[in-house]
C-alpha cells in the first residue's frame, strides 16, 4: 500500500497562509534547515495582554524579552483591566503602531487580535453604538394550553457564572434588557403525540404582543384552544443593552470592520503584511439565554433576523412556524429532516454574514484570516464535553468544516493540559479545505477553585511542554500561549478579570521559570518543523456527523461515541482523521483504500450517525465497502437523508458495536487493519505518545514521547532492515544514519525522540540502539543528603536546609522565585561524573566551581559534570518554582496545600562506567 500511495502522488502538498511555510516544501536541505532553525509559524506564539496603554520603553523591553525567550509571534490583546474607553483611542493606536514597528525590527511576527477582551465583533461596544439595530436579537418561545402567556426571566447563565465584571463588559450598566418584542410565529398543536405536519395549525396572524417592558412581555391569541391542544408562540426581542452583535446580519460584520478593524489597519500602514500578517478572531457568539418558559429540544435562545425566514423558505416547503415547532418537539417522521435543514440554513446564514464578510475584507487588504469559533468539546474528546451548559447549534459551534472554509489558516482553542479533540478536529478541517495542521490557543482555568478565571499560577514548564508535544502529535503546528502579561497585577485584590493577576493565569513572563522558556520554545518548534514535511499515517477516517449533530443535538450519543472512538484508537496506536460528508462524496477509491483530504484510509467510522445531508455520502460508503474497505459503526444507525422523503436503508458495515464503543471492541477492529510502514511496539508495558507520517520519497518520520513517570523501551522494526537517523529537537543536531534490522529506543520520563526511517536497500543483520550514551555506575553513587545551605534569592542570607522536602515546608511557604542551594563536594576518585536530581520543583540551573554547566526545566534533571579531579568542589543549584505560592497567598484560590518548591529528593553524584 505504501509504495502505491507514493506512486499515486499523495506526497508533500500543503497550502499555508504563511509564506515562511510555503517556501519550505520539498528539498531535504530546506527541511533540515527548518528543523535546525524553525521559523515563526512553528515557534510558540502568545497573546500579549495589554492591561494599560504601554509606552515605547515598555514595548521595547517586553518584545525584546519575548524574542529572547523563543516566541515567534505576538498578538496584542486588550484585556478587561484596560478601560474600555481607551480601546482604539488615539493613544492606543499610537502605541499599537510603536509595538508593531519594534516587533518588526526584532524579527517578530505580529497578528491582529481583533477585539477587546474576547468575543469578536463588538469592537469594545463600538459596533452597536448608535446602531441599535445591530445588537443581538433572539427568538424565545412559550408553550401552554392557554390563549395568553409570557416570556420572562431571561438571563445569560454562561456569562453570569463569570461574575459582575463580565456582565458589565457585555451589557451596559451590567443590565440585561430587551425591546422591540415581535411575534414571529405561533402554532396550535396536540399537547403530545404530534404525528405529522398536518396536525399543526399556523396561527401567527391571530397572535399579538399584549404588553411588554425591558425584561418581559405578554402575548394573546385571538382564537379557541381545544382540549388536548397547546399553543406555542415564538417571540423575538432585541437586547437594548447588549454590546454583542447579531451575527446573522452582514451589516453587523461590516460595521465591526469599519469601527474595529479598519482603524487598526490604517494605523499599521506600511507594516502589512510583514511583520503584521494576519487577523485573529476569537469565539464570536451572542448570548446563550435561558428563561422561565424554556422547553423542548433546543437548550438556548436562537439568534433571529428576518432573513432567517427567507432562508428557510428556500430550503423547505413547510411553513416557518411549523419548522420552528419541529426544533422543539417530535412532530413525526419529518422531525429530524426539518431540524437538520433548519440548523444547516441557520449556520450557513451566520457563517456567510460574519465569516464571509471578514474573509472578503481580509482578501481585499492582503491579510490572512484566522481564529477560532466556540468549541463545545474544549478540554474533552466528546463533542459536548466542554461547554456543557450551551446548545452549540445556536452559535458558530457545530459546522466546523464550513467555518474553516472561510479561513486562510486554521486555529482552535484548548483548555488546560490534557489530550483533547480540538487539534485533531482542527487538522481535519484544515486538510478538508486544502491546508494542514492548525494553531492551538491554550489557556489555563483554575482546578483548585471554582473561580475558573483564577487560572493556574502553579503551571510548570514541564506540564506545558508535555502538552505542547501531545498537541503537535494531534495536529498542531503552532502553540499559542494565553498569555504573556504586561503586568502581574495587584496584591490584596482577588477579583478575577479586572485584576490581571487572576485573568486566566499564568502570565508566563511573570513565572519564575520564564527564563527557561527558550528551551521549551526551541525544542517544541523543532518537533513541529520535523512533522511538517510528512503526511500523517491515518488508517481510520471518522465521519464528522454534522447533520446528526444538527438534528439530534449535543446530548445525543454521537457526541460521546466520537470521544470514545478517538481515545480508544489512539490508545491502540492507530491514528485517525475526521472527514466530512463532502470529503466522502468526492473521495477516490482504489485498491480498497479511501483517498480523501489527500490522506489514505483503510476504514471509515460512523459514530452513532443517524442523519446525512444527501445520499452522495451514502453511495460513497457503499462503493468503499464493495471495493474491500472497512466500515465500522456504533450506536444508532443511519436512517435519514435530508434530500429524500423516505427512510433510507443503512449501508452494510463490516462491524457494528451496538452500545458504547469499548477498548476491547476497538482493539479487535484495529488488529484487522493491514500493517504499513515501520512497526512500533513495547512488549513490556504501555506505549508512548507517537506520531507517524510518510514523505514522498519513502522516508517515514516518527515522534515518540514518554509523558509518564517510568522508563519505556520501544522497539522499532521495518521489514528486513531499515536506514535510521535521529533528529534531536533539543539542539537541532541530525545524527548520521545507521542501517539496522531493529532498534530499541529507550525513553526516560518526559523524553522525546524524532526519528526518520526508510527500508534499507539491502538486508543488514544485527540490532541497534539509537544514540547510545555512557551508562552511570549505580554501585559508586554518592548521596548528597547533607551539608546544604539555602538562600531565597541572591540578596538573602544562607541557612541550612534539607533537600528531602521543598522549601515551602521549611519556612518559605510564600516564596516564589529563584532559591539558591549550595554545598561542597568531596571527590576522591578521578572520573567523569553525572549529577542526578531525582525531583526538582520546577526548573534548575547548575553551577560547578562558579561555572554554569547546564539548565533543565523538565525531567530528566541530569547534568554531565565532566572529568573531576580529587578534591573539594562547590556545587550551586539555582531552582525556580512557580508563582503560585506568592500570588495565591491570602486569596481564596490558594487551595489546601502550598506548591512544592525547590529540591524535594536527595541529589546523587554518579560516575560513568563506560
């Protein structure tokens, strides 16, 4: 299969917005140069939080610091602590230009974060100022067996949870008020057991608003309601106080551009497209409202515009009122089709009005468009595992493939520091739209307190690095920090958001470990650059069941089934990619393989998918099965296509899992797939994180990462023998290739290896180990348990300290910074020595006899001391902890115990035996 794939030309073909990436495509010398010195698209990026308008000195100092720490791209983001009236003011714009000019002088790239705080489109309230018609308008409903009723108690729980300062930012005076109440539809229907559209009567013309004020309205129906009937009334209202826009109106996006984006572009004249190359939107969505009378399948209010009625008229022959009732209740066999058609039309209208308008503006101005929508799966594998309180169908939050078609470069959002769906889905939509991989914004929300905005000052660089490597294996090109701070805020003020200290901490440049960030930046950028020239080996395609998500909603099994398939496939060492219906319909089938999105698949998964848009995808699945491909399904089976009136016969599948997919089920299915390329095994335990991809010339690229706490021994084999070379992401070195029959790769905890292999031209006997290193002799280990002194910073006095427990337990519970440990070594045997620090919290620089010998910010904390002569030597360790013990002290966010700090296990001195 692999030779066939290369012969068919499925090699290294990528299209990117960045010219830096596009210029580095095929020649191996360029691939090597990119690995040795990764450019900005591969380097970590960061939001630069502006809490006030900076002067030139602050801009130069901070930007110079960011560059020195390995950051490649900066996005200026005005946060809530910056007075809203200062946003886009003349002083703000002047400072913005100064910052952009300095960034260019330093070789940094700059992206335009497009709004104040977040939620793109409001321009800090300027979009709707004096343009009330552009404020968000929503559709509410009420059902009762009565001719009179009301809409009342409207509130935004999603926002209220974040507190009064967020309410005050999104709503004038922090009040949620409404006006312009309008009856949009009303229907009479059976109280239960609606069997068809014929059982529903449209009585919109007989229903009126009886009274209204800023928080509620009442309505009246001029007609008779029979026993067993109910009246459902749909009423729209415009918020008179919201600063958020109506995303269904292209006029709102045009006004946003006029007052929010054009001033920035005018300010940056002469600096586009270099260093300012793109604009980044963030989570555009109106309020997710609930109210006293809320009922039915739809969990939040729906954005409304008159064009929505016109859109539905073009998509369905049912009346608008009857379609709306289908969103709430089962109305018989037409229910799923009508729901899917409605949400498809609603999403298409919203996507074109907002993203389409932005895309045309960006094309006109020669600047790339990127950013991310709301991802309800954030921090989860399940499609509904993140923002569980919202119904994503009311926002740009379901049609990810369609939204991505408007971008030049894909970006997604991720939360906290575990593997999750976002980068994999981001890479999938990018490939579907002719690109690959994605930017991943990563923010930290608190886990030690329910106030999520308090963040994680306890974050370590080891944790961040492990997450970045996992994200790269899942489809990320560029890591985006949220964020780098202008200030570390104020003491004695635990208020979230308005005190920068608790605005989704950490501000990475105020962490004691910040001086080690360049190690993280260089290494992860090289891992990304190593992955870039190859296509991922993804034997399995998972159908993204868009129309099922539209019709069934976020609580349907498809959401959790997707999560189970993702997790279990990765656990089995089987990579995958999502495909859309359109990808299936235009796929090529050859030799039992499905060729879609320029990738090759052996199997397609239908994760409790019940509804398709058209029969085209169904026909493609049938053709793939007939050609010998595997179709796996779980949960409910396909039953509806939206382009036909009759139920469909689901496709014949190779295997069906009736219930929730379990590991044993998926393991059995994966074992049936044909093997391809290098084989990676661990016969003695768990597998590491891994990424495998192939180049056009027969080489394969492998990333292996041990994110656990125990050593791993991984065996690589490929046919009868293979050429193998190792690319070191830590220093950019590329080691000379060796020819092996098989290779044992030893991975210490937190160790990552980048390996390139291809079949050898002739058989070579023997085994090998990559990059063999001298072996410490544990027999002569010297324990360094005693004689240590400690100083909490360079200007403080030294005192005796134990190295078996952190300094936070020895009188320095509030100290965050660099603690200095010092001891005298007595060497009696001349040898090459290694210093092993079993536990360090969290980064350390080692000095021997006054000379620096190395820096480490994650395990393993090993230092080669070189050949030491007998005598006394001075060892000094400068250890950086996190900022948590300092910044959370005397706040509600501290938690039960202080963060571990410094050395927490006895160091060892070990001679090398060979």
